[in-house]
């Protein structure tokens, strides 16, 4: 009997122990350390120069077409229209596919063209001047951003070279500046680049001196020489003989007086 009571009591104690163990909550997972606050990079100030950004442009297979690249990039509608109207797209296609030198294009944005369109400057140009304006934005060889640091100024464009078509590229730590004598701007984006073609976005139209600078005044023409008419007779000017007549009268009187004196002297 005592063994039975002891066994029952043991079962009760075991039951109570198991119940207490099961009722306890599991150990809480250790708390994670608070994440370190991410410090945002300092915002670029206006004094800091920002390097050109890359504009992603997917080019279709086949010969490289500058017009299609500019159209896919967007905001170059005025420039592409001017290239096509002057037929310089044919020259670009030939330069890219028939030459190993490649092409570099400075492409002004629509905002850059709007200024000279509103002022009426673009419409005042002749067809030949419009061709030269487009050619002034095209260099007949490939220039990477690294080449800009060693290139010799002024750079020869399709429009020509010399002081009237001077295009100078000056690089600083983060910027590529382009100057013409009338325009000073910088490369704000890289539109496209490969081994044969580089297109750089500029925010101003590059104005060459030969088109937009006032031309020096031409020297005044010399007065025309009087024409000599060989067929017309020159007017007869009467000769002044008064002096000769007086001289002759004087000599006559003198001779007459000498004769009288000689006659009065006796021989």
C-alpha cells in the first residue's frame, strides 16, 4: 500500500514538473543591434563641376547611323532636322563607313537651338551658311574624352580651320569646355561612343566667327579716272601774244631812235 502511494505521489510530482516546463516561454532571440545610419553623400554645389553623364542608347544592327542615334537619344530634333535638310547625313554616313578615322559630333540640344531660332538668326542664314554651321559641329576623326586632354587646338572641323573656324577644346579636372570665340560651353553628356563614332551633348550651338562675327569693312573704292575721248577734238585755247607784240614794238622804236641819232651826227 505504501509503495502504491509513493508511486502515485511520484507520478503527481513528475506531472507537475512537466507542466511547469512546458508552460515556460522559449528563450527570446537576442535583439539585433540597431543599423548604422547611412550618411548621404554631400550634394553637389554649383561651384563643383560635374563630369559628363552617359546616355544609354541602344543601336540597331547594321551601319552606324548618326540620325537614328540622335533620334533615340531624344531632345536633338532641331539638330537632326538641320543635318538632314543640309544633306550632311550623307557625308556622315560616308565618313563612318568609308573611312577609318571615324567621326566626332558635338550635338546641341533643342534648348540650345531655341535661342537662335527665336531671334531669327537661323532663318537669316543662307543655305551655304547652314551647311557650314552643321559642319562646324563635326570633326572628321574619333576623339575620346582622353584624347581631349592631348588634342592640338584649334581642331579642324568639316567646315575648315583657321581663325574664322577656330574650335578649341580645353579640359579641366571634371569638365570638357568647348570655345569658338563667340560660344563658350561644355560637354554635358556622352550620347554615344564606340571605336568609330563619338557623340557629345553640348548646351549651346557652336557659332563660328566666319558666319556670325561682323565682317571687316572693305576699303573705299578709288575715285574713277576721267575717261579720255580720242574722237573728240580738244578746244582751241587762244595763245596769249600780248608779250610778243609789246616786245616787237619796243625793238622797233629802239631801232628807229638809233637811226635818228646816227643821222644827226656829221660824218
